[in-house]
C-alpha cells in the first residue's frame, strides 16, 4: 500500500481489494498545513482509475447485496472496533494533514466509531413497511433495495467522520462504493479504508480513488454505472455535481455550506454563552460547516458580551494541532488563508470594525503554516457580505438586534440553513426559536456545533437538496423502495376495480 524512497512515502489507491498506483503513475504532494512538511505522495488519478474502481464495485455488488444485512453489520461492527483501537494513531495522522487540534481529531475519528456501531445495528433492522391490501388473500409490503454502485465525494474538514458517515450508511444498505476524498486529506481516507480491509470487507465493495475534483470527481459523477452520489463540499461544486447528475437522472445528496448564527438574548447566562461562542466560532479554526460565523446579540448585553469575547479571543493560542498548548490550528491551505484575509477589506469597506484579529499570523514558526488570528468583527449589519457569505475561517461577525423576532429574522435571512442556536433562560423565547428558526439543526443553550450521529444532519435552503445524512435519513438516501404484492387468492384480482 505504500512505497518509501529517500524518506518520501508514496501511497496508493484501493481498487478491487488491492493497493494500486494511479494508471498514469502520477502523484501529488500532501503537506502538513501547520509546518509545510511533506507527508507523502498520493495518486493523481484520472478517468481510467475511476473506470477500474467502478468496474470493481459493480463486480462486487451482487455478492454484497446478497450478503445478509446482519452479516454486513458484523463487518461494520468490526470496523468500529478497529477504528476505536486505532483512534489515537489515526487522529494524529488526521491532525498532521488537516491541522485541527488533536482533541478535535479524536472526536472526528470517534464519529466514525459511533456511526459504525449505529449502522451495524441497522443491519438487524433496515425496516420496511407491511400494510394491508385492499383485496382479500393478498399481502402487500415495502422493502428497501440498495441503489448499486454509489460515489462518496468528501471535503477535507472532517476527513474521517464524513467518509465514515457516507460509506457506512451506503454499505449497510447493500451498496458498493467508490470513495473520492478531498485532495488535501487523502491520508485520513486511506487509514479508514485500511480499517475496512482489515475488518474483512470483501474486495471491490469499497474502493478508494485519490485525485482532484476535475480529474476524478467529474468522471465519477458522469460514469453511467454510478447510481447515486453522496456529496459534501462547497455550493459551487455541489451545483456542478447536481447538474451533471441530473443529465442521467441520478440520485444526489448535497451537504453544502453554512452561515450559522448564535443568538444571545438579554436574559442569557453570559458565561455559558461565551464558552459556546468561542467553541463554535474558533473550534476547527472556523472550518466547520456548522461553525458559528454570526453572533446575533440583543442590545442590552451586546457591549458586555463583546468585551468578554474580546478577552477570550485574544488569549487563544495558535500553533500546530499536535501541540497540547494549541487552541487554534492552521487553516487548510495558503489559498484558504488568503481568502479569509480578503474578507477583512470587504468588512472595512462595508463599515464593520475589526475588534481583534484580522491578520495573517507570522510570528516565529507560525510563518511556516497557514495561521490566521481569531477575528471579531463589530458593527456588522444584516445584509453585509461578511454577514451573508461563508468565510470558513476563524471570523465572527457581531450583529446587534432589539428583539427576538428581529434575531430570528436575521438568522433566517441567508442563502444557507444548516445550524442555529439561542442562549436564553426564557422558556417562551426558546420555544419560539425552536419553532421559527428555519435551519436543519437548532441548539438551545449550546453552540452551533456538536451534532450526534443518530439524528438527521443537514440543512435547508442552499445548504443542500433536502436529504439528510446520519440517523435514519441516510438510509432513505441509500435505498430504493420496492413495493411487493403477493396475491394468494388463485384468481385475477384488479386493484381499484374488484372491490
Ligand atoms: P469542495 O467543494 O471544494 O470539494 C469537495 C469535494 O468535491 C472534494 O473531494 C473535491 O475534490 C471534489 N470536487 C471538486 N470539484 C468537483 C467536481 N467538478 N466534480 C466532483 N467532485 C468535485 O469543498 P471543500 O473545500 O473540500 O470543503 C469545504 C466546503 O464543504 C464548505 O463549503 C463547507 O461548508 C462544506 N461542508 C459542508 C458540510 C455539510 O454537511 N453541510 C460538511 C462539511 C463541509
């Protein structure tokens, strides 16, 4: 699976149960975003590799589809056990290639463990429906069939959790899979796939093809033997994937961007709110689809909350995620760092104030990585670009409002609809918020992050196309309903006609 020459390791794709080079023999570098160090070389695959992987998945499909779901579940259970045993090793590798602090990387792997056990259990359920027939001596029921070969295309920000969520749900339902990880995080996906291999997953059931969106993602989406696509990433790419898939009437789930807000009411427990805001805005360096990038605060506590946040934000320590003293790791890439920084000029032009941060961090060793200072923007008004656009970095916009109704309106008025939260001790305000916040996830007295895998995950409006990941929603995506009628009357009975 890997060859080492003069300290540089070259890794491979996983196709048909074997670790293989890209057909072209070409590779791409994978670097640590905190230090710039080379982690290894990964296959720069193309359409030929996609064709091979899809063919392998297709070949494996009947065997896997006909493997009893509880037996499929047993393999997933073993995957969960192995992931738990290797949690520390995988978390360290994940931090090295993605940058998030180690404690969060462990959480990323833990999501894989949780999902493995959850979906393993689904192997003994996969509930269908049994309903009465309108005709005598006739049985009627609905069962779930797998789609066939499915593509899982994943981003870099949860490099173990998101591939786990997708592949585990796809596999328990009886699909075979081609996984295309983000170009920045192939190593985490490789380690996950190795776990599957070691857990005894049959050859071809799960295949890994590393490479870019245009060279691997596009041919995968276009491949006529790929029946469904589970995509998580940006809105721009999600739209392209959706359009391509529509040409062949393929099923697609899109989990896209967010512009999530925390509302803080005058009556809130401010200490708790500060903890929730700092964790949601600056955890994972703001690179979560559920990160809080807006704080909507009621007028009476705005000044005090701003002051408390300033104190906390300026104390956050930047550094490599593997160092225990680090609170905030690097951004994934130099281009992402520069993109985040470009929003500071936008903020100033629109009349916002940079209360703290707003700078590329270059002190000492930080210059080697893609570090950005945790940033608070004051005087932000609804409609400004920094209030509307996904920045995907450690930047929090503070918006003052007068009332709960105004707070809810500001929260709901974006093109995204993933996660929202409210801090209040007023039960009526909390109930109203639960009813009127139009996001797929709502938190009361907690930040905007921290989803659990047994609940549906996804968003409204531009955050997706109406599907949900995790929980039972994932099975809805990865299965086709088949209605079955069994007539044991011994004569022709016509529905709607023979009463
Ligand atoms: P991205 O859209 O750039 O890439 C996502 C994946 O798509 C990568 O594997 C990429 O190589 C691939 N890709 C690129 N072009 C493609 C094409 N034409 N056809 C097929 N595949 C293609 O996103 P990213 O930068 O990796 O991730 C960050 C984005 O992901 C943010 O917008 C974030 O909000 C979003 N995200 C959403 C969720 C969610 O569940 N809603 C979760 C995590 C991240």
